[in-house]
C-alpha cells in the first residue's frame, strides 16, 4: 500500500512540476512627459516568490542578460543613455564562473527618450529576459506606450503578450547559498547576497594588502616611518596620535581612489565594462607588463616630480604634513602596489555597487595596520626580519603569479569572441611552463636580475618549491583530458579544446571511429544528435528508443546532470549503448531558413530560430517550459514511461530506474 501511495505522489509531483507554462513576472508600465520632446518610460515588474530575473548587466559567459528592444526607433526617436535599473543583487555563479546580476521580488527599468518625429503616436518596446528558480525561462513581453499630450503620466496595464517561452537555464541557489542547496530550494535575498560578495572582496583585498607589505618597495619603509613618529614626536602620545592619523590617511587615499573609479563609471557601467572583451585584453596587457616588471626587467614608477612635490608638502609638519607623507608612501610604493590595486579594482568592479570602495578599504586597512601597531609597540620592530634578498624573491614569486593570471583575462576575451586561439590545451601548456619555471626559480636553478647570490636555499623556500612543482605536475594530465577540478575556474572548459577527447587522443576507436550522419560526440563521448529528424531516422535503423534532451547552452542543471549523473557508471553505458540521444537546444539563436519558419499553433507567434522551434516542440508536445527535460520515446514519438513521461534534475538512482523502465517497455 505504501508503494502505491508513493507512486501516486511521484506521479502528482511530476504532473504538477512538468505540465505548466510558467509566467512568474507581472508587469505594469508608465510614460511620463518631462518636456515637449522628452519622455521617461518605466517598467515595473513584480516577481513571484523564489524566482529571480537577470539584469542587462549580468556578464557574458553566464545566463542570458535582459534586453530592452525599441522598435521603429530610426527617424522617430532616440534613446538618452542606456536603460537604468533599480535595486539588483550580484552573486557568484560557480558553474559559469561569473558574477551574475539579477532582480529579486521587484524589477524596475527606466529609459528616457527624445522624440525626433513629432507625428509619432506610440513607442513599441519589447523586454527579452530570463527568470529563474530551480529552472529558468526566457520570456519576451511586448509593450506599447501612447505618447501623452500633457504632462500627466499614463499607466499601461499588465496584460501583455508572451512572445517567447524559451527555457535556457536551470539554476538553483545551491551555487550561492550552500545551506539552501540541501533542500534543493531557491531562496535569494536581495540584501544578504551583495553582502556576501562584498565580504569576499574585502577579505581578498585584506590579504592582498598584507602581501604587498612584503615587497621591496614597502617593507623597508615600515621601520623608517615608525621611527619618524616615535623619535620626532615630542611625546609618546603624540607619536601614537600621528601614527593613527598616518594610517587613516593611507586608508582615505585608497578609498578616494575607489570612490573616484565608481563615480566616473558608475556601478552598472563598471560591471558591464569589466566583463567586456576590450577590458579583458587591456588588463591582460597590463598584467603582463606588471609581471615583467616584478621579474626585474624594469621598474614602473610614477613621475619623480609627483613624489618631490608631495615630499615638500610633507616637510611642513602637522596633520597636513602627515597626510602628504601618506600620499608620498602611496606614490613611492606604486611600482609594487599597482598590480594589487589593479586586480582588486577589477574583481570589485565585477561585483558592482560600492565594490571598488570596499576593495580599497580592505587593501588599505591591511597596508596601514603595521604603521600604527609598531608605533604603539615599537619593541616589536626588533622582531621583524631584516630587509634582504628574500623581498625580491617575494616580488619575483608575485610576478610569476601575475603572468599566469594574465592569461585568464586573455582566455576570457578569446572565449567571448570564440576565436579558439587559446584553447584548453594551449592555456594549460602556458601555465605548466610558467609554474614549472617558478619551481626552478624557487630551487635556485634560475636567477633573475635583482636576485642576491645565495649559497643555499632556505627550508621554507624548498617547501614552497615542492608545492609549486607538485601543482605543475598535477596540471600535466589536463593535456590528455583530465578535469583538473582544483583549478576548474581558470582554464577554458573541456569542450573548448583542440580535441574533446584530450590532447593526443584522436578518439578513433571502434565505438566512435565512424559517426552517423548528423551526429557528433557529446559529453563523455556519447553519440548525440542535435536535429530531431536525423536522430529519429538513425534510431529507426538501429531500432533503439530515443531520449529527447531539452537543454540549453546556458543551462546550469543540465551541465550538472551531464557531469554528475550521466558520468555515473550505472548511467553512462545505458546512454552509449541502449538509446539514441537527441539534444535539442532551446536557446540556439541561429535563424531557421525562411522556408522553415512558421506560426506556432500553440502560441500564435512566429517561430524564427532553431531554439524557437525546439521550445515550441517542448511546449506543444509536453505542456511545459522548464528544463532540463528528458523524455524517452518509441520510434513513433510516444512516451515510454507511463507514470512519469518526463523527468528533470534528479538523482542517479531515480534517473537509472526511469531509463530502465522506459527501455524495458520498448523491448517488449
């Protein structure tokens, strides 16, 4: 009896979960006349509980950002700036490895326009956006704004047409909040998530600040500066007070830098800029230049005239003099601190908001702390290691790290442009060379221009060299297709490689030497079709059931299912031998030939792209717009699983039972 009840509950769960066309955002709009030719268009959305909608400024490489599309714009009106957004949340997505930006509970977008054609009566706008909980939907809404003849605001009701229902992502907050992931429920909080991102930036910047203290440009300045406060001040209390002012001045200088960056570009624009190809290329070049400088080829310094002018002001004494002393330290140490500051500003820009200010606060707090502490406890200065060649070793070590990190930014640009110049094998080969050279340097086998002669290396340097050498050896199997989970956030993904099977492996074995027409090798070398008709034709020739995989290029849970469930040894043989896999990408934006475009009988909308076609197929046939979605069918397109015709994100055990049940029915 319990089994019967359980089966009924499972059936009801799937019937409820997979038989709905979802629309989680309700919209109202208004238009406000600001002048005779200027109008403000506002879109206000109420988002259902547990759902979130992606911003225009969520970066490339992750879920699809929102688009605000203005129709018939040319010759009729022009846009004044980019559409502005209300409060958003930013959080790291560990699947796509980007900081994504999204709305929770409410979405607010405003766009100012200026009329060119006084005869125009309406403004037609479409919002194309992605809204997600455990699965995601791509929706397009159309709006029509009537141009008001008075300054009175006109409100447009919420009833608008849904043009597209494309499921392109399956996203759970388990990648943002581990405690929520245990229950497999989504629960984004508009206040907690930015705090988490900002806290990470602050802690990383704090660590960078402490590291910067060990560089040759800064470390020798600590005892010199502290001695000035303790010996030149008339009393101990005055020396302590001056050191506190000095520390606060350092913090103020760097916070001003972060504030200026944020004010000049704005939080959203800075975030958008930081994810673009141009910025990644510029930052790649900057990091390479800084790395070469750290390795000893040359020194990067701000103009000496700046330091001289500041020094003159510092000589005046008093609070003003102390402020200029702090500025002088910032200028003189720039050749060592510049790369740290640049990296922090980049990372904090991708978080958005006051990220650059928080980043500079963390860096400067660590940077200023020793100058204050040692003024309060001057005896501690005696315990500091003496300046020497070890500081240059630290600088060179950081130079190697800068050089390795630079190629991550070049890889970002290459991935966006899809130029395949820096594929996975090439990236790993570069990193192996860099860290291999670093290991040889730490062992004393390579010396650089500013290194001091050494008769032997210290135990600490030997141990660090062994760690770097181990890491280098760890990366080598990646050339042959090893996943390298420790660094999976850095190299390009497995599919972005010279060979999906790994370097030096042609894949010409008995199972994959000859692929059927229209097929390719998919995840884990499974033969997969991306066209339904070709997959169906092949299934008929081999008399095997079909598994339809409604997926998306930007689908989080689809990738998790492929990585964690499909790869399981209970599942992989079934997918390779017992079924014909047809993966249909609902976010494929390639246009269909004109002769293949049609009007959907379900939505009454024009189907123009390949993704539209598979989305319409999914909605029409299976009455759902969520994904991932798996369906086992016979050669006539009938579902083989009676109780659970479709299945989505699930466990290995449930997936195995579902597969075996459908395949068993096909064989009868």
